[in-house]
DNA sequence: GACGCCATTGCATACGGATGCAAGACACGG
DNA sequence: CCGTGTCTTGCATCCGTATGCAATGGCGTC
């Protein structure tokens, strides 16, 4: 049909196009396009005929071409930075799954500290993603974010950026931290401490302020406030030991579960204390590890599924498109009491 | 310049195109294209002039259009399925970072068990990704994989599929499992057990066969072989308790670190055994948790960075393109001895 | 001074599908 | 049998960039 004489294996077999399909079937290319466009004006039997034939010859519409003409990519850019905290990989996985369910693919943008951010983010603009979801805990300034997301839907998860004019979906850190403080108080703790991860993140500031404030309201003593410097197990251990050396406390609230896990192990193994008899430990997030019997961590559960549902919803209904007023969704979490803070707890699970 | 009278906020500001830029500058659109194409035939000063002006008016080449005309997307599809094991999220994160470093973005394809796989994977074909990296441990049959990756570069990580004709990069499971067996033997263990995760995965089969074989070679007794059914902490606990109830062992090799962590906790807390005095525990992968002092897990470290480097290399140099002979790269790992198996170990780190 | 070569540049078209518009098909009512 | 309206279908063009080819201009050489 084409030039003969060309060895079949050398001819890079391009996939079949709508035009070819159309010619074979004796219809127009538009018809093929319409057959694959839900709601397009086309007779049902023609559509069936085309779709069936397409299957036979293994035709698949080329999404790239479609993106170009529709200027819609069905791709959401997910910006992440450092993933020390296992909470985030889990979140990303669920998020990408939810997006997929509504026909959106996830393009990952892994921002690393070192090099220049603009270059890394310029791909965000060049790829014309429909929307951007930012999960990076840190690194990006409001200005950079505004630049990177200019003109497209954008959404922050678990973070607020004051000067970026972006909508966000977050867990109610304030209620969560207050709940932890209340829980400490109600179980008889009076000398408490707080361990932050990255002290400058909004997440941390919210948790810290709310906790410290509530502690004061309740008349408890804040014995120590330690900045672990990162959200890691080791940092949690170090912070816990620092608190012990500084005179101790009878309850520690760690800014997240990973820190708490490290802290709890250190308190037991290095400091020789009994948790929760000598000292109570609480975290934040409710990652998988928190429910492991060894840790049985009291924590504030982030409503991951709801966060994702709201985020995906906002992208679908366009409420986070530029021009729309920004919305800040704070979703309620849930205090999970386990035996790291409360002996008599019967909810050992 | 255009139709006046259109309120500026209603006119959806399309980003500026190469043609517009060219017109403003009095050059041809080709010149603009060439200015942004490394190695293209264009005078250095013209290139500079265009690039500078582009910056002023905030022009960014539209990657979609470029993909269409070059039929190259610079996107790698990463197929993942269920991410119970934290080893994989960590791997994905590093992988996407490495890909980004060579100019490739990662498009996530999250395959879920339930619905029909073809539909989920058809996006892989429609998006015209340059290459596909499959990390899903299970689910996909060789036939499905062949279909999904037809005509493009494809690569499996940490998995072999016999009937799919795909290259893969994996850790040397055989050497690893033998090393664990040897280590048990050398430290005086004689009654060992093996705990599998998903028993039908090639990963598990390789580890199990190698371990069992080596155990027999060394004349040790295989007291038990338990299938945990999934790669989770809880499953590890259950498997460990099952072994204890069946009469115990003096060393258990768990198919991965998460299982081992659960098993270790159960042995200590539920069974009241001393690890490593009464029983040694080893895992596989060397995830972050393995080095936590509480676990201090003896394990076989997967050469993650090397795996990624090789994978990215194979994609870059095209050695996993269809037509090329498939290659199976088995990379050596490293036995990491910690105190879950060996008391006198001074490498407490 | 003529010729040839190379570096630049623009022109035209391709990439594969979406869609406004108009034409054709068909039904129904008058 | 004609007018009107609805449903289908094809035509032409557009989306924004890449690139083969030809045209241009400059420069060195004999």
C-alpha cells in the first residue's frame, strides 16, 4: 500500500490514526473523533461500528493531539518536595487513585532543595497541566507558587501560604492540637512539652500555637519546647532525650507520628521510662505505624479521605480556578486515644 | 490590537505562542522554535535576543505541541499498584527525581485490583509515554503487560515476568537470601523458618527458594514456612506467632522488613522471647525503619540507588526499547547485620 | 572578481484530533 | 407535496511546535 521494499522491522510502526481508521471505514475523521467523544452528535450505530472496528485494528485516540486542540490535558501536576514523613507517600497514592477515578492522571513534580526552583517548576507550565496540587511541606515561597500556578487551577494540601492567593485543604490543626492538650489534661498530666519538626512551616506553627495556647488556658506547665529540625524518627529520639535531660515532663506532644515514634522508643529504651505511666506521648497524623501494638500511639487522625475528596472535588467543579475567590477548607480530624498516653484504654486496637 | 470591547477578565488569557513572539520580534516562528532547541541551527545572537525577549513577555514553549510534532513526550509512565510496603513509595520518589534530572517527568498510573485493567492501562497508550516502568508487585499478567507496553520502552523494577518479554532490573534476591541463611548458620542458628508475603510473586519465589535451598545445603532444619498473605506489619505479627505456636525456631527470615518488624515486635511482646538471644530475626530491603534502634533489623539492603541508576540508564540509552534483546539486570545488595540477629554486633547503627 | 561552501533564516507543511458551520437526510404537520 | 425542524455527517480549519527544503548572505579561495 505504501512504499514497498521497506523492511517491516525498520519501518517504525506508528500507531494508527483517526484519519486512517476513517478512510478504512469510508467515513470522515470527524466521525471517528465523535465516536470517541461522549455526548457528541453521532448516530449510535455509526458510533458502534467505529468503536468496534477501532478495537479490531487496535486504534487508540492520541491523547496528545487531543490535548493540543482542546487545550485540556486531563493531567494534574502534583508538586512534592521531601517525603520523609510516610504520611505523604500514602496521601499521594490515594490522591492519584482518586484523580484517576475521575479521569485525571497525576504528573509528579519532585522539587529538590538544591537547584533553582523556577527551572524545575517551568515544566509545570510547559506541560499545561489542568491543575496543580501542592503537597510540598516547605521550600516554595508564595511568590514562586503564584508564578508556577499562574493561570491554572491550584490547590494546596496541608499547608497555607499567606501571600500566594491559593485555595487549600487542610486538617484542622488547631482543633487537633487543642484536643491533645485537653486529653493530656483530662488524664492528669500537668507538665507537658512540645516537639516541633520544621518550626517554620505553617502546619507546625498552627499546631504549636494551638497547643501552647491551650496548655496555658488549662493552667498546665509547658516544660519544654524543642525543635527537632526535621520530621524523622531520629530527630524524635533526640528531642525526647533533650526533654528528659532538661528535667523531663509528664507528657510530650510531637508534631507528627514519626517524631513521636522515635520519641517513644527513646523514652522507653534510652531514658528507661514507662510510657504512659511515667510520661505520655502523642503524635499527629495517624499513620500506619501509630496503630502498631508496639507504638499504640495516641494521635490526631488526619481525615485523609475527606481531604482528598474535597481536593478532587474542588478541581472538578473548578472552584479553585484563578479568578474564583480562594477557599480555605479546614476539615475536622479525630482524636485517637491509644495506650501511649492512657493506660486504662480498652481500645487496644 | 485584537477585537477591542472584550472585557479583559472574560478573555481567557491564552498564553503567548511562538508565532506571536516571532511576529513581535519580526522573525519567523521557526527561529523561535530553534532558539529553544539545543543544537539547532541558529545564530547565537539571534537566539539570545529571542530568549531574552521571551523572558520579558513570559513565553514558554508549549510542551504539548512539541510532543505532537516530535512524537516524543519526555514522560515516563510509572505503573504502581498497591503500596503497602514503604519500600516502594521511597523508590518511586527517588526514581521520579532521577528521571527529572535527565529531563523526564513521571506520570503515575495507579492500578487498582478491582476494575478492568485494560481500561486503566489504556491511558498508558493514549498518553504516548516514551517509556513505562512497572513497579507493581503483582496484579498484571505478562500478557496484559505486553499489551500495555506494546511498541514502547518498558522496564520492570524488582520483578520478573516470564512471558512478557520485558527487561528488568532487580536486586539479587538469590544472593541476598543465601546471605541471610549463611548468616543464621554462622551465628549458630539451626532451626530456621521462612515467612513469605505474597507467595506467588516472583520476588517471593526467588527469596524463598534460595533460602530454603541454602538452608538444606547447610544442614539446618526448616521448622516452618508461613505465608503471611500480605506485606504488612500485622501479617508479620501473625506469622511470627504462628511459628511460635507451631513449636518455634531459633531464627526467622521474613520476606521483607515490614513483616520482620511486625514479627519482631510480636516475638518480644506477645511471645515474650528475647531477640536475638532466643530467636534471630532478619528481613529484606533495608527500609528506614530497619535502622531504628528499636528494631535494629538485620536485613539485606536493596541497592536502590543503583537500581534506579540502571533503570534510568536503560531508558536513556534505549536498551529497553522493543526490538532490542531483553536484559535482566540483577544487582548485588548488601547484608546488613544489626542486633536483631546478632548480639555482639558492634555496628549498632 | 568569480565561484563554492557554510551558516542562517524563512516557508510550508506535518503531527492527530476537535469543532463551527453548512449540507444532507429524515420526519412530521399542514 | 412543501415547509420547518431535528439529527447526522463531512469539510475546512485550528491547536502550537518541529523540521525538510530552498533562499539568502557572508566569506575564503584561486
